[in-house]
């Protein structure tokens, strides 16, 4: 059996939209009750895991079973690890400054503005970015070269962001590093190893979906949108702007690649203070 199951995939698109919306609405209820909307960042990864699981259940009998299981497992591992990491990182902290600044501009009811500009927007992005995860479930062609490439990209990205997050968490946990910039390990090769890892993960998932040209065509927008967000949108650019005034950050940017990992450039080190 080869090809792409268009009609069941169309049903899946609607189910995935409903799943993403349900997860983000639940997060909104929690965020409003707590008076803190950073919970949406936990829901981001969890929503992808939920979409993958629902798509796997709905696609039984349509796509290649090996591809379905591989893509679902990869997406759930990525999404749940990210949700757990962000949950642990935010424990004991107040509202994320990004959402404080956004909600300070609310023209009316802050809760309604947060729902519209944060939660519903992220639900739409989860649906759009997860297109390779959905399309892969309905691709009947057997695993081939594209799956090997995709699996390798996903594994490299997952390892890169996991190691980067672990290194940063361990650095911050040491009182001797208070006020210093993390510029060791992967952070000496790129200022954003977690974002670069996400970049590889989503191009890998796209490659895993490419068992047919139809699946590739319908899901190419996903890694393109994710790449734009990571590099020019709410990822690297926004964080660099937020940290730009920190003492020592200019020296760090002078010697460290912004996104793609490169050997650190030689530059005079100054007393650094941190992210």
C-alpha cells in the first residue's frame, strides 16, 4: 500500500485543531486562576504531544505503522521533555517578563487579551507547526532514506537542546555563578543551543513525514515557520534584545555564534554578568 490518505487526513486536521485548542484553553484556565500566564510555555510542548497521540490513534490502518510509531514517539519525547523542563525552570518564579510587557499593552480586559494574543495564537501555531507529525501518520510508503535523515536530525536536535538545557540548569544552580553569563559547553558555540536543537528537531520530523511528495508538500510550511520563529520571531532575536543591556553580554555576542554552532571567536573577555 502506497500513497497518502487525503480524506482521513482532513478529519485529522480538524481533530488536531480541537486537541491543540483544548490543551491551550485548559492552560488558560490554570493561568487565569494563578494570575500568571507563563504556564502557556508548559502547554506548548504538551500540546504537540497530545496532537501526536490523537493523530496516531486516528490514523490506524492508513499509514505505515513503523513511521506512525516513530513520529509519535519522537514528538511525545520532545514535547513532554520540554514541558517538564520549563515547569521545573519556572518553579518559584513570578510571571515571565515577556507576558508582563505584552499584557501591559492590553487595551481592555487583560484576561481576554491574554486569551486572544497568547493562548489562541499558540494553539493555532501548534496546529500549523505539527503538520509533519499529522501528515506522517497518513503516509503509507515504507521508511526509506528520508526517514534515516529525519531520524538523525531529530536525534541530534533532541540531544543538543537537552544537553544545553542541562548545562544551563547546572550552571545556574551553582551560587558561584550568580550574575555571570553562561558561556561554557554548548553555550560557547552558540548563544541558543535550545533553539538550534528545536530547529533540527522540526526539520527532522519534516523529513520523517516525507515518505510521499504529498506529505512533503503539505507539511513543508511547518519547519519554515518554526525556523522563522526561532531565528527572527519570538526566539533568538527576542531573547538577545532582552539581554542586550546586561553587563558582559556584548562581549559574549562578539565571540559566540548567534544560532548555528561555530567555534568561539577569539575576543577579550570582560567580567561577565548573566542571563
